[in-house]
C-alpha cells in the first residue's frame, strides 16, 4: 500500500481528506479504509456490498491474514496505482465495465468471459505456460464512478479489486485508481501464482494502467516489439 | 537494410538488419533520403547515455519518402516527401494537445525506466536509448514512424534535402532555446556552443528581437560560422575567460539570457574541467555541468537560463546560491518540434532562412563510423554531417 490510510490521527491532512472523499463515494466509510489498512480488501468490499456485518467481516478476515503472515504463508499481493486519462469518466467506465476488454491492456490476463451482469470467468497467465482460472462477481457498481469485484468461492486464486473514476481538476480528464489484491493459495499452486505479477507487481500494474491510457487516448498501445536491431 | 548500430562506447558499425514493418495502425514506413548526426548523438557514441543497448539503431534527425502507411493514417500517402520530428508525440494526450510534444504521455513503451529515475515519463525519441522508448533510430535506409498521422510535415519536392532536413531537430531546438529566453528589445543573448543548434539559436534570438548575440566556443571554424552566418560576436573560451569577456561586452551587467547548446559533455578549462572529466569517467557524476555553472555566474541578475543541450542524470557542484540570490529563471527541455516545424518550413519557403550553411560533410551511410569519429574529434573542420543512405 502506498497511500490510503484511515488513521485520523495522521498528520498528513490532504491524504486524510482524500480518503474521506472517496470513502463517502464508496458509501461504506471507515470500513473499507480499515479493510485496506489491515490487509483485507476483499472483506471490506464484500461487507460494503452486502451492507451489514461490516466491522466483523473486515476484522475477522484480517485476523486470519495476520496469523498467516506471522507464520509466513499466503502473503497477499496487493497493489494500487492511479493514472490520469484525457477522456471522460463515462467513456472509461464503459470500456472497463466490459471485463472482456481488460486483456487487451492487462498482459497478465489471458481472457475474461462475461456470463451475465454479475458474474464473469477470468483466465490469467502464470509462469511456464500455466494458467489459473476463477469466477468473479461484481460486488458494487456505480455508473461512471466505481466498480468492485471479487472471486467466488473455489477460485484458483482468491482475489478482489476495485476501480474508481473521478473527474480530474480543470480539463485534465479522469483520475483512474485501481486497487487489486491477490491471495495466493497454499500448496503446489502457490509458487506459480506468487509470480503472477513478476518480481514487481506495482510496476506491472503501472504498465497495465499506462497501456489502458494509451489505448483510450491514442487508440493504440505504443510498442517496439518486432522492430529491427543489430543484436545477434 | 543497412543501419548504423551502436556496439559500445566509440564503436558504431553499419550492419545488415531486417527492414522495419508496420506494427501499429498509426505507423508509417519512411525511406530515408537524408539523416544527420546530431551533437547529442555524440553522447550516445561516447557511451554517456544510460540504457543504450548493443545493436540499437541510432539517429533521430531525418527526412525521406513515405513507402507504407498503417490503416490508421489517412493524411499521408505513398510517395509523400516528409520531414519527421525527432521526438515522438501521440497528439492525443493532455501534453501534446497543449503543444508540449516532448512531454507526451503515450509514446514511450518503456516508461517505467524513466518513471523510476525522473518521477514521470516523457516522450520517446528515435534511437535515443531505452529509457526514451527504445525505438529504432534513423541512421538507416528505412524507419518506422509511429503516430505518423500527427507531427510529420509534408514538404515540397523542389527544395534540396539540406534546406529541409534540419526542421526535424536542430532548427526547432535552437528556435525553442531562443523562445524560452523571452527576449525583450535591447537584450543581449549569450549562446554556449556554436554547433548547428547553437547557430540556429543565435539566428532565432536575432529574429526575436535581441540586440546583441554572443557565441561561445573553442573551435575557430565554428566561431567563424557564428560570425558569418549568425552575425554573432564571439568568444573563444580557450583564449579568454568567458565570464570576464561577457561582463566586458555587456557593460558589466552580464547577458540578459544564456542558452546552453552544449549539454552533458561540456568542456571547461583548468582544474574544474579536470574535476568533471574525472568524476564522469569514474561514474561519480553522469553529466559535466561546466556550461551550467558558467551560465549561472555570468548571467545578469533576474536573467534567464535556457537549457537545450541534453542532460541525462546527475550533476555535481552547482552554484545554486548564485542562481537563487540573483533571481534567475531556468527554462529547459527537449524541443517540442511539432509546435514549430510548420512555421519554420514557411520561413524557409519564404526565403527568410537557409539552414544549409551548417552542413560541412555529406557522406554515404556506409561511412558513418568515420563520420562519428571526425565529428567527435572535430577533425577536418567537421561541424555537421549528413548521411545519405
């Protein structure tokens, strides 16, 4: 985690007010923040979408997580990244909302199939030509503002995430924030999944968001793959 | 095709490489008719620009003929004669739309390298390291031009290449250097470096209303060129102390604006030069800031420093106290070619500017290794080489 903190005693005022702004947008207030801070994005998002048992949901999950971390298991991969895109929130939301579009700029995804309004099936590329798959449900969906999702029970990789679209000041377009969390499973899959995002997950997500921006603004993704060189 | 590939410090070779192909809808392939060696290519040649890899095709100042267009390019057709800006801009991001093309958000596919070092990503430049995009360069028979539907300038068939080539890079760089000085009537502008960019900076400064322009260099043939074509007064810093001479020539005030057309391989004299040369060789600093230091001390109070010479990393022993207490303004950056090229072309068509005087050597592409050598060593009075593929 690089920015979001719900600690009201924090001396970093601008950050706190930013947190409040989008917390109220999400609608769940302190609970998502607690979830984020304590390492349980999924619990918080689920609880919010469900509208109840929020506190318990968030804290219980994080307790388990902490215990797991203490014995060195299941370190969650959690990343957040923000980019400003010179397009309207409506346009960006529409493209993102069709999850089948995501693999065009998210290289770690092989494909996404949308079943219905709520459920979709995701296939991610893992090292050594492996793939991992899961079904995910949309948890909360606010038009042109916010989409959160989480894998359903029995997924190869328990994961969750949200994307938020917020108008940037002036005519700078839209600020797009993405938060993703993957909880690698135990056993044989663990090592494979742990490398889903390579050595530097923040950079990978950053690259993916930059490709999203290129695609939305320039209509294509800049590349040098396939160009000539004098390398032997 | 044949291309000039970098194989290590002071080692470029003409190699056979595959022809470029269209990779994206907005691409075009250009058959290169003329490509220049830019002074900033010498930084690559010398091994001072990080993230250049063995085998990279280098070069960024070029013109030629369209031979293939992607399906997203509707304003160019096969056979068009074009000049292409050295910095690559998408035309759609907030920066391009504000005419700050060299700050393009979308043209650099390897932005993460730059983001780590600089905190942000700037535009890609042809053949200028992987930090700046890793695009194959222009010292070749053909080149792939991304976002070819924006920025590329169509030019008429009846003028020779040498009249048109430099609107790709050297002229807009010099022109922007002068523009950043915000020149007022009566101003004196001093320009460090009398290579091609320096020459065009001096000419542009006069166009923008400077009363006096002073060129600073150490090579007599460049100083002669500055006197003859840019009508500049000149200082040979190996013969006189440049700072003292500038004071003397400006009534003790110092120049109103100073333009750096040298960059990271600046030469000084004496102990300070020894210090920088040593630190750079030991990799304790990436860039030699001699010209920056001298400008900060020489400039008049409240004046402007315009930095167009290329810097890549970290510099040492900068007299920030002088700059702060004298209230100096610093302006700098890679040039926004696309902003200037059309009006510069018009000046050439109107007969107000003939840039061909900077060309001292025309050589076939095969002689690129020789060309780099004489340009770097300033042999044979070499100021600007145009390579003909």
